[in-house]
C-alpha cells in the first residue's frame, strides 16, 4: 500500500533537532526509530529539514503526534475562532 504524506510549510515551519533526540532518548535510539544510522542524526542541522520531518511522520506517526502536541492547528490553518468576535 502506498502512502502519501504532505507537510505544509505554513503549518509547521520548523522543529528542533534537540527536541526530537530528547523525545526518542538519544541519537542512537532516534536513528533506530527512524531507520537511519547515528552519524546521520548527528549531522542533522539544528532546525530539521522537511525530509527529516517527513521521515518522523511516516516511520513514527505516534511520536509525530506527540512532538506536535503543542501546535495550535486551527490557528495555523486560519480556522480558529476569534475570542473577540
């Protein structure tokens, strides 16, 4: 079964490398969870590229949801109810 996944840059502009590594419990565990080698994780820039975000979303969807738990999706989509209306 094919899977298509789109990350909208307006919805999630960046995620920090340190946040992802802390979530998985270290570089080695992050690499294992995402199907890459530890030096790959070490070489990631501080702000993760969309290719890494897509890998997290596809390989670890539950972790992806937890990492994005604080995102106000309605606000970013522009569908949030304005409390001043």
